[in-house]
């Protein structure tokens, strides 16, 4: 048998090392942002980093649940790698505390929490949903449900490693459908609450799907990077074959196209109807420097992944696959920055006499992602140390070793 | 009127065995041969040494055909031949052209793929020299049938049959046709 616990390997050691470095550098950077650029800018960067990695971590659990729901054999060899990246999920509740504190100060990044919202006719109507108490209850609910989600799905998957029968896997097979329904609801409403309510006058009903699509393709990109790193370093060679890379490449390709489809659907309907309350979102994001972000998104989130991953044989070439994965991770950052920063720029400009929001993007925007990236990597490295990197006792593992895609 | 050899037919019932046999036949250097299976067997094309089909390039050509048609039609009709102001939008905008570009690229790809597939599979073929053989007919039911054509350079009525038997084929026999 080959090594299945990779805790002592250089790959996991590098994950731990860079996790700690990013965590420390990001924490210093976030503190500097708070000191230099103020609370709102700090909070925007915090939210950017938090949502990037919280969304990806929860989606890793969803990926696992999806494999159980479909009784997928191919993925049993790589499923645990995704599951080990869910280490951030249990601490989401703690990470939400600064967001709650920001709302409580009364001059945070959410415009609907400000004093001025009490005289805004539209926000008065939305107060039923967008009020502090209900907002906090919902945030707590997400943290709690996601914690239960990871405990159940990943917990059963880990229990299977040492079980004498297949009962843990059978439990997951039975219960993954309701958990996925719950994931769909929570990721939708969490994206409404945390991101869409940054523009409280605006709404988009496809927002949840948009958020999911971005997280899913980014999660697959991280799984691809980790799997190829282990494989290149010579680990898991008995379990992972070229076929897995081919399928991961297919998923990255498919879901970057899916994201584009959803993103364009959202843009297209608003562009065509041309109603002022809907177009504010895009008019603000296609001028004053933000139009370059939009153009970069088309390039990074669609054109480059599409062209690099279109051919069948490149999905088996690890260097190209890793390049596409890095581009996708970068594009997810650009996507979230494009959503969050213009909205916060507007809030920050509220005090200004000219009321014109400025272009808000600089070194500060990288601190939040760095911090949470560090937390994400460090917690993942801990799980890679305490658990196997392969679901060694999975009832379908033999299929994953033999299959051809 | 002489009986000319068409090829050798052998039956397999186990997909793993037929995959192993395919590798052996491929390594023996045969080129004019085929395997007929009741359902797709994963990995068999690799075992047989089938080269990657050029179908993807035909499909890509269909995509280019479809998207250039979509853009051309919309631009020519909307901006040149019959400009109409609809809802204050431009006569041609990339935004509203996307759904049609998307749909016509899919349509072009699909049509080219189907036609290309028919062409590459030589469909429709109304007659096959093996079709009256009883073993060959089982390929549509429960048997994996290997056929090695007589026009293969390495074909020899005896040694080819021996090889197939050695690989575990059942009911190996020579198929002949009446030549005039």
C-alpha cells in the first residue's frame, strides 16, 4: 500500500508554511488597511477574503455531497482532497463576528444599516428582510447549518475509513439530497445577504446561481491544483490517474462556461429592459475604472479557460491544467472585487460633498484574501495531517482506480 | 465462380478478454480489422490502437460556420439592409447578438458533427461482407465479435485463426464470399 496520510509530505508542509505566512502577512495588511484607509475599506477587504474562501470551503462539502448523491465512482479517489479543504467551514461562525460588529457601528459597509436608510422609501419597504436582528439571525443560521453540513457529510466520509461495514457511506447516500437542497438555499441567501445587500436598492434573482457558479469552478480549480501537486510529487499514484485530471479539466471547463452563461444572463436582461433601478448596478460597474474589471472577467473567467481547456488532450497535460486553474482562481477574485468594491466605494463617498464615488482598488484589496487564504491553507494542512488524503475504505474506490473517462 | 476469403471471425463473451485480445492483435501488427460489440466498451479504442478521430475539427468548423453566419446575418439585416430602431438600441450591438451567436454556433456544431460522424462511420452502409455470418449477427445481442479482413497484409487463413483461438476466441472460422 502506498502512503495515504500525506501529513509529513513536503506538499502539505508547504501548505502549512505558506498558510502561516499568508495568515500573518494578511493580518498585518488588514490591520494596516484599518489604520490607513478606515473601517469601511477594511470591512470590504475582509468581506472579499471571507466570502472567497468561505464560499469555496462550503462548496467543497457540496462537491463531496454531490458525489454521494450521484453514487459517483470516479471521484472517490479525489473526493477526500476536496473534503480536506473544508477545514475553514467550522470557523465561519467566528469569522462572521467582525461583519456583525461592522453592522452594529451604524456606519459600516451596508448602506441599509445606516441612519439614512430610515428615510429611504425603498429601504423602508425592504426593512422586513433587511434589518439588523434578522440579518444576524440569518448569519448565525448559515454558520450553524454549514457546520452541521460538514460534520455530517465529511464526518461520515472520514468514519468510513475505519468502519467495518459500509454504513457511513450508506448514510451519506441516503441523506446527501436534503443536504444539497440546504446548501442551495444557504449559499443563495448568504450571497443575497452578504453581497447583494451591498447594493440595497438593486436586486437580481439569479444572484444565488451566479455566486454558486463562481464558487464551484474555483473549488474545482483548488482541487485540481492540490491533486496535481500531490501527483507530481509522487504521492497517491496508486489511486489517481490521468483520467481524474481529464475529468477535473472537464468540470473546470464546463463550469467556467456555466458561470459565463449565468453572468451574461444577468447582464443581458438588465441591459435589454434598461430600467433605472436595475441598471444602476452595471452603469456603476462599467465606468470610472471598473470597466477594466468587467473586461478582465470576460477574458479570465471565460476566454482563457475556454481556449486552454477546449481540446481533449490538454486536459491530461498537468502544466496547462494548472495554468487554467490559476487563471480561474484569479478570475474569481476579480469577480468578487468587481461586485464588492464599487458598492463600498459608493458608501465611502457618501460623506463627500460631490457625492461621486472614486475608484477604490489598491494593495489593501489583497490583504483580506491573503489572510483568509492563509487560514484556509493552514486549516486544510491540519486536516491533511489528521486524515487520509484518500477515502481508503470507500465502497466505490475500485471504480475510481480503474475507470476511463 | 470461386469462393474468395472475406476474413476471419471470432467470438468473445468477456469484455476484459476482448480488450486483452485487441491489444494482442494490435501488437501483432494487424490493420484491417475491427471489433463489433453490443454496447460501448470503455478503453477498447485505446486497446485497438484507434487513432483520435478528426471529428472534433469538423465540429469546430461547424462552430465557426455557425457563429460567422449569426454575426453576418444580424449585422447585414440590422445595420445595413433594413435598419430599425427597436427600443433605442443600436442597429447592431454585441449584447443582443450573443444569444443568437450562441444558438447558431451550437446548431452549426451539432449539424457538422452529425454529418461528419455519418461520413467518418461510412453511414449509411447498406451492405457488409460479414452480414450473413451467424457469428457476426451475435454482435447485436450478447457477443463481442472480432473480424480480421483478408486484405490485411498479415492475413493468413491458418495462422490468423490460430492466433484468435490462442487469445481465447470461440467459434473461430473463415468467412468466404462468392466472387465472380
